[in-house]
């Protein structure tokens, strides 16, 4: 098993989860009755974290050897 491939795949999945959670929180906070900004700050941090994880996964995937590389089984 290629550890780098597993790392990029799990990083991509975690980025998707945090992006989804941030967007879900921001959608749930859209209410004229509750004008608090705490939920939006949390949602923004989660979205930024998710984007960062997705970028990291893309960089890791670029540096991975392809399936025809002799070191990959």
C-alpha cells in the first residue's frame, strides 16, 4: 500500500467533510431572527480549513508516482 496515496486520499476526504460542514453551518445560520456572527466565523474557518486541505491533497497527488512507476505495487 502506498502511504502517500492514502495520505492524499484521506486529506481530500477530510477537506470535503470540513467544506460541507462549513457550508451547512452557514446555511443554517441564515435567519433574520438570529443575527449573531459566531456561527459565520466558525463556518468561515471550516471552509478555509477545507480549502487548505484540498489544496494540500492536490499538491500531494502531483508528487505521487503514477501506477507505472517501479516503486509502486
